[in-house]
């Protein structure tokens, strides 16, 4: 068993529902089962890099059952400011990875549990290996694109938001005989769009992994009309390219860009080709907030308990994962090789096509 007395925990990358449930599980397991003290690091990597260090001791009274119901993260998080190339006030970039390692030792930590997506885990794995810091990872991301795990914290809540939006868009689409286009998050992976679209009764689902044609979209809309329905629902992932292969982005922060605009692009093209009104709804960060789903609360609780157990066993540089209806642990090295995308030949795409949903061109899968 590992000789641990002081455990650190942090959340990094974008927020999502279920993070507080994971923190709660870490604290309860560490205190009840092992008698450790737990220190929450504020704002991801920044908490250990800042001076004074920004943290708080996490006690049982802070992490009541009410924490399960809270979205976001009580510790704060960040998805910018790579410690290996940290932006300085004068515009230069500085390697501040040593500040992170030093902060770990200044706080007297024996091990660190980090909750993040594929990008955050990659950076944190590099930081901890450089400093020889014992670390265990917990996967979270609404995009569900972390390798080696079937589900990450935050995914099911985000999908539920998509389904709720489609449930609300369908009646107004039918009332006005419109094509309703719903643009959802997911970056370069189509998991949110595919799962939400199937569950929400979409007629067309477009994801980055499968090319589509405007003619294919038009064929589906006309097919719906022939069936006697006067409206259609379209779900499109933000990372989808145009038919000509252009990736649409919006400017942010001067030199940076974020995905955005594919929904409006499709609306204009569809209106040009079909005599139909269309409207666009961009869900954006609505998918990140709100109360966590039952699935995310349960997954986060499972992950938090097992992560602490890994620390107790001295099994570091590992990530807890959900496989075959249970929690396992996998090497971090197998996780940080990029996003896990939708398999175009996989079961869920097969299901969508079996339901008559247009999911891009069949010869692409």
C-alpha cells in the first residue's frame, strides 16, 4: 500500500456536469477509508503555479450530497495557459512547468488525482512525469472522445440537453413546416450529435467522421415530405466541414479560432435547394451546464472511489476507465494519443442508418 497522507485533486480543461460528484467521491473515499487529508487545487494547473498556491482543504462537510446536484466545478478550471508555453504579460511564452512541480512539493502532497479530457491529461501526464509526481487520472469531457473508456464524465448530461432541445424544436418545426437545424458541440468527434440525434428523433445527423453531400440532405428532406410529414430535424456537430471540405470557425481572442457556423451554412444551402423555411439553433455552452444526469453522477462516483484506491495501491500514471459495464484502469500513455472519434462502421452508426436517418454517404462508411 502507498504511504499517502496528503492527496491533491484538481479539475482541468472545459467544465462539465459531474465534476463535483467526482470530487465528492475522492474526498469521501480518501477520508472514510484511508484517513487522508484532501486538498483541492484551484483553477486546474494554475493553482499550483500561482504564488501563493491557490487551494483549499476539502472536508466532508463541504462535500455533502447536495454537491452531486451541482454543475460545473467547485474548484474552478482552465482550458488555456499551457504550463510548458505559458503566455506572459509581454506576449512572450515561458516554460512554467517547474512552478507546477514546485507547488506540488510546497503543499506537501503525496499524490495527485487529476480530472480532465484528452488534452488536459496529456499536459498533466507530461508535467507529472517531468517532476516525478505520483498521479492518477479521471476522464471527463462532454465530447466523450477520451481513448480507452466507453464513457467520460459529462457526456450523458450533454446528450440529454440535445434530446431536450429536439423535443422542444419538433413542435415548432411542425407548426411552421420548417427544417430545424440544431448545431451541437463535440469538437472533432460526433458522439454528442449521433447519440442525441438518434434519441431525439432527428432525420439527418451530420458528424465530422462521415462526409455528406447537400444532394443527400435534400433527398432525405424530400423523402420525409413524401411520407406526409411537413417538417424535418437536422443535428450537426460543430466540427463538421462544408461539402467542399472547409472547416468553419469564428475568431476569438485575436489569433485564436473556435468552431462555429456550420449550422447557418447548412441553413442557407438547404433554403437554396429546397423550397422550405429553415431555422438554426446553436446550443453552445448550454450543453455544459445544469444538473448532472443520473448516469454522470454514478459514473463520477465510481471513478472517484477507484482513483483513490489506485493511489492507495501505489498504481500511478494510470487512468480509471469504464469498460464492459465496470471500472478498470489503463496506462495514461494509451489515452493521450488524440481524440477518440466515432467509428463510421460501428454499431451506433449502423443503428442510425437502420432507422432511416441520413448520416452522410454510405460509401464513406
